[in-house]
C-alpha cells in the first residue's frame, strides 16, 4: 500500500509541475515579442510544409466575409494557413517561417492587449530564386482574455518582400501603433524614390483601411503626393513639375506644390477588399486555370475562332486587375494577331472573353491598359498606332512607338454597352514624330479622376462614370 500511495503522490506532483510550465508559457504578448524566432523553431506547432500546403488547399478556399467557395487554382502559392487559435504569438509562426516584426495594441478596445505581426520565410537554406516566390504575411491575433489568442486575419499582399523595393533594397519599415490602429510602411526605388504608409482600424468586427499616404519623387523633391483620409472622406492630390530645368532651379526644395486638388472618397474599404485590389495581388496568384470559358457574342467570332479563343483563355495569365470577386487578364490568340480581354469570376470559376483588338508583332504596349472594375463596368485605357509596311516582308507591322490616339473606354462585364469616355488626338513634334502619350486613372465616389500625359505636359481631369461633365483640374509642364 505504501508503494501505491507513493506512486500516486509522484503523479500528482508531476501534473502540478506541468501545469505550472503551461502557465509560464502563456505569458503576455509583449514578453513574447522578444527573440521569438529561436523558440518558435523548437516547437512542433504544425506538420511539415508539404502537409501545411495540402491543408491550405482544403481549408483556405472559403471567403470568410462572404461565405463563398473559390477554385483552389487561385490560391496563393507558398503561403501557409495560420492556426485559428493559439496560446501565444509563437503559436502562429509556422515551421520554416520567422517573425520579422510585431507590435502590441488593443485593437478591439476590450481591455486586453492584442498583437499584429509580419512573418517571412526562413530562407537560410534557399536560393534567391526560391525566396522570390514567398510573400510576407501580415497577421493580427486577438486576445480572448483567457490566455488564448484567436487569428483575426492574415494577408499575403499588403507587405512588400525584400525584392520589391527596387535598387534601394528591402523596402520594409517597422509597424507602428496609434491608439487602437496600426500602420505599415515601405520606402524604396533608386534615384527616383517612392514611399507608402497605410493605417488600418478594427471596427464592428471587421478591419478597414482608414488612411493611405503615398509619395513619389527624386530625392527630397516630391513630384506626386497622394493622401486619402477615409474617415474625413477627402483625398488630396498634389503634384510638382518633373521638368529637369525646373527641378534644378528649385535645387530639390520648394515651398508649395505646383498643383493641389481634393477628391471625394467613398466609405473606408475593408482590408480584404483593399488587399484584393493591390497591385501585388495578381503577382501572388500562380498556375491559374478557368473551369469554363464563355466568349461574348459581341465579338462575332466564327465557330473555329471561338474554339481557339476558348482554349487560349483557359490559362489565366497577364493579370491586369484583381478584386475579391473578379480577375481581369489579357492573352494573345490566332498567331498573336489579336489581343483579348477576359474577366474571371472567382466564385463561379468561369472566364468571359469580353473584348479584343488587333495587335501586331512590333506592338510593345497592351491595348487593354490600366484596367479597373467598378460595379458592373470595366474601365481601361487603350491607344491607336498607325500601321506601316515592312519593306522586306511587304507585311503590315505595328508601330506602337507612334501613338496617334489614346482613349478611355468602359463596357459591361459581359462585353456589352461599350462606350468611349475620352479621346485624345496626339500631335506630332517638330520632327514629325508622335510623342509618347498615356492615361492613368482612378475611380472614387462616382467620379473618374485621370491624368493625361502628352509629351511635354501632364493634364489632370475628372468626369462622371459615363464620360459626362469633363472638368480640367490643372496642367503641369513636364
């Protein structure tokens, strides 16, 4: 009997010791923000990387906000699904990944400190080419108040990788916190540099972008400054001349911008929606294929042409726009004589080929440029370059370096109701050549705000979504 009770006593003592160890491991987030990578590597929190990726394909197909199921072909490669809950921030670091940065904040204002962090792949045993395929992961965890943390969100588009900063190198700048909000920052480029600052807020059980600040310029001389304050509903656009002589005269300093104007903004976008429209979102998507292709009747293709185009459109490449519901992409077909624009429905898995234009081998620009989708319409910039005869082959070739016209179009997602909203006829210079022209634009609160670059000048306009009420906002010498 004495040996029996002695054994029971030992078991009880061991359980108490283990319980004490567990309590010690579930410390406050702030104590775990120091030197977390070494300890995370010693914990077997997940299965190996291949099992994680398999699990991701099965579990990450749902759109949490809409309850929609997407085709797994559009899932981001090399991004593990983080655990839904854990004891501490270490619990959310997958095997083979490192915690690059983390901050502590009470983002839901419940009195418990939560955390936001950034993960990156441990590339110590990888080549640079391998590293290039792995995004950085922005994530937030919520303190439930019972020594447990829940994953609030994870995102693979909003943080630039070390290769996305240009000649300047790794563009990453540390996270910071103001009140219950957090901000991300990036800075990069070469002689011409850019900066990005975005602030996010947790409201009504959802994350929102509430402010963005972007700049571009040469050294300290800023030629473009954009600030969107969604809480105020106001966006500021500020520009300086890029003319070399003017820049030298100012010696990289100035008292005020050459051109300033405000625009009206819509309500703050959800973080997921902002991420889905990020320019890097399309780059993160790999090996995508549509389940089915529909060709718009507006193209009037023969059965033979339709069969070729349907096959070509199955592979989703040359992505030019993404959002939560759709992906726009272009492709060439029929001996690359035509370029097509297609819209992929991420919920249905169906691509619709909505438009086409004639292309020539010498063309170096897409005729479906700067694509944006807003409600039921697709908007894009295009151009016309006169064709010339090749002396040796006696065949027509494109001369895209001579842009005679540039346009802004819109049409519905099924290819109907196509309309030219804006047209600019280029003028030849003293040598008889056409200078380069382009249009860039954005859509906010029912208005198109766009910039026409025409050789020696930037002209800024706004107009209604149907092309009416065109208003010149200002001009700048280039």
